[in-house]
């Protein structure tokens, strides 16, 4: 099913590469106007240019969105160009696998900033710049690691668990203001951004343990995200949608 998102202005964090880039390209292809935001400004600009080159609408921004002020500035600029913000996709994250005794304060601060603080500021940005009569939508990225234990992922798993808890809380808090708040929990999806984190041997192991016996694809996540942002999901609020081939449900 193809969803018409032509009336939506969507800000996507961490969308210069990986799943964020794929989401930006897909949602733009469905008509949405995209704010491509990444700490690496050139990557954000390149994705925006890709979208524009095929007739889509996008603006690229460089920002460290762990900073509340930086997020405010980007949201303000995007809203000034488009008139409002209809949705925020909290995709940005930093992933490091380390045994707990090796984790440093610097790593914790970096991961919390991208994966959790930026999600708080994203909610604030939507509330400030949405049309209160139309309402808005927030979709954040959780993960199967929030629901199953995986060694060497304590910080990342904690953040993704917090994202799931935040989703439920904000769904209850913001529902009366016409804001739907949901989350996606993508499974293992190889992208250029994960190439230095997960090797092929580990991907082979994952294929054998995923109930559907394959890895995720960018299109799996894109389709689920477009659905949650569309009018077809207008009564869906407070869920974590697992797009993982059955990882979270299995042993």
C-alpha cells in the first residue's frame, strides 16, 4: 500500500545515512517535505539534494541535536520555510557494543545525547511548531534490545527501553492535544552505517536465529514508518511496532 504524505512536513533526525537516509528518501517519494538533519552536515545536504533531484521537497541541516538550543534553531528554520511541522521522526542514535566495565562517561553522554535527549527536544519542537487543529505525530526508534537481553549492549539497550517508556508516556500526555506518539523497533538491517559495527559472521548468526530467517531491509522499516505517519494509522497511539521478523517474540 502506498500512503499519500503530501500534506506533511516531517523532520527526521540522524537522516544523513543509514535507516534515517532511507526513511527520508521514502517519505519524500510519498510527497512529504523533509528536514534532513544530521550531525554530519554534508551528508544531510547530499540526501536533501538526492530528494530534490527526483522532484521531491527537502531541506538539509547540520546540527548536534543532543543540544536543546541546536534542535530549536533547526526546527525554527524548517517551520519558517514550510509553515509548520507535522511530524518528528526520532531516528538519531549512537551504537557502541562494549562490556559494562569498559564503558566510559564520554560514551554514555554521547549515546544518551543522540538517542534520548534529542528525542525529548524533538517532542518539544513538534509541540511548538505544529498546527494545534491538525495535530501531529512523533515516531521514535526503539529496538528489540529493549525487550531482550543482549551482552555488551547495556547502554544502548537502556536508551531504547527508555524510548519505549517515553513513547507510552507521551502518548497518554499528548493524545488530548491531537498528537500521536508511537515507536518502531527495527530488527537487524545491514546499512553502510552499520558496516563497521557488525561483521558478516554476526549477520549470518542473526539470520539463523530470526524466526523469518532473513535480515531486515530498509524497505521493511520505510513501509512501517509511512504507515504510522499516515491517516491509516490515525487511531494508533502509544505502540511499539516491531519490524524485526519475530526477534522480540522469540527465544
